[in-house]
C-alpha cells in the first residue's frame, strides 16, 4: 500500500448491465478541496454505450476491515449509500437474506433501496420457478410482502456488511443509526 495520490486509477471492471457488450471501468480519483477535506470521486463508464454514473465519497468514510451495521427504520434511511466490495458479505438478518462474497455481477454499488430491489427480483424469480402447490410458496410470499413494506419504509430492519479486507462502506443518511466494529487481524487468523 502506498499513501501517494493516485489519480484516475481503474479500480474495477465489469460487464455493462445496460448494453451487455461493453465493459464498465470504474475510475477513482482523489480531489483536495480548499477547506482541507478530501473527496474520492468514482466514475463509472461503459466503453460502448453511454452508460455512466458518478459518485462522490468523503474520504472520512471508514474503509477499514470491519462489520458495518445500519438500522433502517424509515424511508429516508433507504437512501443511505452502500458499496459491497467483492469480499464483503451483506446480510439482512430480519429477512434471512444474504449476499455471499463474490467478485462477479453482484457488484453492489447502490443504496439500501437498490439492494431491496435486487433481493425482490431474485426472490420473485425463485418463486416463479416453484410448483404452484409447493409448501414453500406461502413463506416466499410473506418474504416478498415484507420486502415491499421495507421498500416503503414500513418494515424496520438491519443491514450488515462484513468485510475482512476493507473497501466496503455504508454512508448513512442518519449517522446515529450506523455502527462500525473493527475486525482485528487476530480475528481473521
Ligand atoms: Zn454499455
């Protein structure tokens, strides 16, 4: 690791979800602001279509290895930004939903609402593949119902990211609902 400023470095590439042909590169640059703060700018750009997205992250954001926990109790909390790095595990314990670590398409750079939306699509696909008389159906319908309530801000839940390397982060809308527990090196061995 180096402390040097590295500008416009490509930090991650993945297949474009929009045109499904191009590659999206994520460029990272660091800007020093006049008031002494530093910002990390992430630029997402497809090399074929016009898919692009920018985001600005204050560098005070914690990117250490650890367990990040966010309580979601209202609609405003759904706007909290989430980035799950490929080694991060993401969980919503109240709904028994887990995204295991993995480097591929489940690149979760989104907000809480976006995560709920992805879970809902995945669960709906799962439900459609079940037989009509499958005993699991009622359980799945209850889960979809709770996901819908969660998307409306009417279901309180917890979002937990466990990242053993650091790189995942949560930027809460309301800081008092966020906690971070550092993972010590000895815990990983
Ligand atoms: Zn594209």
